[in-house]
């Protein structure tokens, strides 16, 4: 099945889903109201007033705003603009006024808005200008990701095709934050360094039994098995990722030590010496954090230890609604307090170390963006132009979120509260 057929099949299944759970089924789910056509009518006084409202909503951002007929508003104080946003029609203009966080993404994705200049710099300026803690609709906070919803969410993002991800990820196919020992390190070296750092933080020893919740394409599980002599049971809902991981384990002679199981984390059974989750917690959803805590508690041995690596925030708020709709349905980046109170504390799991590596994620995305842009033509042939624009916006926005501190990347190491089998000194990079 090629990219176009995969999107068409997915869109048929999700066309009637709630708006914030649909993914990038851009051919059959294209919103008719969004058009890339440039309006031929002159802007009115009301149009120009609306543009002024938009400018005031990000008043400190040095952005030049332009309407379809050439009317423009320059940054205050004569500052040089970092980029220009061109509204091609009234739908783009009033969509921003109605719901900027949702409709800027929609308008950009479907070409109703053009950005002239550096997209990352533009988004950084907007993120810095937006008020912190603005109210969000309640339903973005409380929706549970039950087993069915979790499977659909994973399918909508991670089953877009291994060929797509292979174009812009590293050769290990690691789709999480790398760890750069130096800023000059390659992405390949940084991803291997990250996996090794996770293993050392877990103090893995030969013979340990490891459970991994959310294993991607299997790189970490295979690294643990190959280099630390452990046995791993890795759980994931993505059929394409699990198939890839199993094939790789067989090729590398590691199938006996790395078992890849296509199942929900809630169905994990059996005891382990180490529990690890890298890049999954933000997909669990806040209402389901207690379920994850229960899984860890029933799995971890008395002297066991664990590590949670996840995108988070400094203060509680839901994910951007456009990202939830088009990229990561059901996702929620938690605060450290939420993870502690709802996953760890109920089971007397003691935090032994926390590291915030958000700038490493910004650096990781720099590499992803460069590779994505280099493959944009091929990706457009796999899918379509709105898909390319949407993923460009997602990657650029993620990069901006980490450089501006809107998002954090936490690694939390924990153990049983009664266990003295914990490291005497801290593991460093």
C-alpha cells in the first residue's frame, strides 16, 4: 500500500470521528472552506480592523502582517520583522480571529496563509508573545484514551508508513529526543548516546528483565539486549513498528532476548527488574495516568527501577488543538507534579533523578527538519502538499516550543520507596 492509498484507507475509517481525533486524511477530509486562492476583492475597514486585532494578540512579536490586496501592518517601534504572514483570503483572516491556535495551522496547512521568512523564527516570536496560561476548552483536558482510542491514535500517526519516517529519522529509526554529547555530534551518534544514557540510568546488568512500554521501531530494546545482556519485552500498538522491530531482531540474532508484543500497555503482565518508557507517556492522557501507575506497580520487583522519558510542561495546560487534531490525537504533555501525583506517589515509587534535556530535543528537531525538507518532494509524492505543509509546521512548531520553553523534555528515574538498591552516585552524560 503506497502513501496515498494508506491515507485514503485511514480517512475512510476516521471521516466521521470527532474533529480533534482526526489525523492527516487530507484528500478526503479537506475542509472546503479553506482555500489557497488569493481573494480578488479589496479589503474593507472591517478586514483591516480584524488584522489589527490579530497583530495586537501577538503585540510583542516582530511580524509583518499582509492582506490579500497588499494592505500591511508592520511591527511596533520600527522593529525589523522576522517574517511576514500573508492572509490570502477572508477565511484565513477570520479563522485566526476566531481560534488562532487551531485555525492558523489549518490555514497554513491548506495554503490559505503564506509565510515569507524563517518559519521557526516566526513561531518562536509567536510563542513568546502569546500569554501564558490562556484558558483552553475543558474537553481538551479530560478525554480518556481507552484501549480503542489509543489504538486509533497510534495508527493515525505511527502507521503512516516506515518509508515515510525512514526519509528523515536516523538510521536506527529513533523518533524521540536524542542526547548530544557535543553540539557538533551527528544525529546518529546522539541517538545511540541517548539509548546508552537510558541504560546507564537504569543500571542495567546482564540477566535483568526489562519491560518497555511504547517501543517505537525497537531500537532501544535491541540496544539493551545487544549491549547490556538483558531480556526485553517491548509493547506497542503500531503494527508497522512491531513488524519492523521483529524483523530487525531476527536479522540481528536478538529475537530470543528482545520480544516485541503488539498490545496496549494496560495489558502488560509479568515481573521485571527495570521498567522503561521513552516517548509514550505524553500519549497516555491525563485521565489514564493512574492506569499506567498500576501497571508499573504490578510489574516492578522490590528492588526494581524505572525511567520515564517524556515531553512535558512547567505548568498544566492541554496540547495545542491543531496538533491534537492533525498530528497527535489524544496527546497531553504533563507537568512533573502530575506525573508524580498520579503515576508514582500512589505506589510509593521514589524519584531518584530528574533531568530536563529540552535543548537536546530542539537540536534533534533541527536535524529532522533539515532531512524532512530535503525529502519534501518525495514526501509530497507519497501523500500530498497539505501533508507536507502540516508536518513542516508541526516540526517547526515543536522546535520553537523547546527553544522558547513552551515544552520541556524530562527524564525521570524512580525506584521502590523501600529499596536501597539505588545508585550511590548520579549517572551523568
